[in-house]
C-alpha cells in the first residue's frame, strides 16, 4: 500500500526594484549610483548575486541605475 504524501507548496519569488542616483565632478557618479542601489537592496535582505542591473543612465555629472532583485519567499 502506498502512502499519500503532500507536495510542499512552492512559494512565489519576491521581486523588488531599487533605484540609485549618483553625482560627481570626478567621474564616480556610476559607482555612487550602484552603491546606493546596493545599500537599499541589502537593507531589504537581498544579496548582490540576487540582483540584476536593468537600467543605466549616465549623463555628464550624474548617473542613475535600476536594480531588480529576486529571491524565494
């Protein structure tokens, strides 16, 4: 006789977007923008490996990035 076992329910992944902005006269704007997005993602419990940079805008003295982070619930 076979016993019935329940299959564990799969949790939906959690996906969030984080925006970072950086300003610099010396060319560090993109680094500052990425650092800001990274800090916001880490504050919500995401690791660097769980994030992908989906948008990058670089202008003369400023930069803006968007990170999309996904993890299992």
